[in-house]
């Protein structure tokens, strides 16, 4: 289950960061984090109320996402979501499809676009779009998150169909690889102000589990008990609150994780079909759910 529904220039410098130091299972933490009650609001673009996914939210309550118009993905930003949302189109110039996956407090956005038969990552800074391709990669690229320092995270697909995670500093245009030992597939989805990266990977048992890599080198594995379809982390805020989704059988549930404990998050209109993909420092959540009519709806959850 790969949800991205959440790579520039020959002179860019590529490095390698091997993740695998001080591995701590999530269950090792003993502190107890309380459950949170949320107020849910459905946010759908009126141009197409049948499919919307909200992927990122910043600390100014601007939301990044996309919808499907005329059977093509079209990116957008939402402003003032509580007082009546205003949708602003954001699409890479000349692209057939665009998804906006993340936004920081400076208004820099990241995502991916499809053009001329190829999926590429992008960031938009000061109104200018920049195509992103990891040096040496010849296949799909995507950017999925960015922090206020301009460090973006994403991944690219190799010739064997495996995904490899990386960081990109959009200010210096330097790349660095993010590897997890013995894993053929690693996706980085979010990064917070302290440089902690979250994402997910395929482990030695061929299971999809999540990771949290702290700036001090510690790697924490997040795997929801009983999640036979995998656990995927999609975002993290300054306080270390991680959000994502896990699958049991044919049902998908959103989650928050903090201090070693998972808490399930379901939109009341989409119990068993909820995905949480973004979180800001106030703990506001964004994501999507599938309703009883089969429509995919954007959601905002306020604690």
C-alpha cells in the first residue's frame, strides 16, 4: 500500500546516509500518551466533490492536496479551511497531472507531477516551480514533505521497481540518500523542524512498517500490532507526533503515534477507510476517507 495520493540539475551533489544506528522498537517506550478527541470537517473542492485527498498542513492552516478533475489529478492549496475553504490551483506548468504533497510555513510546497510519460518531483518557491530528479535516477521521482529550513524528503524508483528515499536541501540543491539496512524499498514522507524524518520501508519479513529517524541517529520502528496490511507513517510535527495509516484485512485506519503509543483516528463518516497524511504543530490533522457512496473526501481534524 503506497499512498502518495504522499526529484534537479547535473551539478547537484549526492551523498549517502545509512540509517540503522541505535534501533529501538516502538514498544520500548514506556511513557503513556493520552487519547485525543477530534472535531472532524469534510473539505472537498466544489469543482469535483467525488475525489479529494489532503496531504499536508502548515502552522498557518494552509493545506496542500489534490483532486480529480476530468480523470486527471489536479493540485491545489486551501486557505482559511474553518471559515469556508478557498481553493487555489497549483499545477506544474505543462503537466498532465499534479499532486501537492506538503507545505512549510514559508509557503514552499512540494509534490509530484506527470508529464511526457514520466513522474517527477517538484518544489515551488517564491512562485517558481523547480523540477526535481535524484542524480542518476531515470525513473519516477516524488517529493512528499518539507520543513521550514527547506529540507525536503521523498523518493525515486530504480530500474527494478524499488523505491529509495532521500533528502533534498532546496536552498543548496544538495541531495543525500536515506537507506535502511537490508530493505529494498524505503520511502521518506515527512520531516520536522528538528530534522527527524518519518516514512516506511519493507522489512526482512516482507512487511511494510514505519520508521522514525531522529537527528541523533536513533531509529525507531513503528508497526501497529495486528496490521497485516502494513503500517505507513506520513507526517510528523515539531513535538514528535507522527501520523499515518495502517491496514487490517480490507480496512484502513488513520493513526497518531507519540511516546511509544498508537491511537486510532477514524473520520466518523469513514470508519475503516480513513488515512491521516499531515499534521501541524497544533496537532491539527489532514487526510481523507471514503464515504458510503464510494467518494474520497478530504478531512480536517481539530483536537
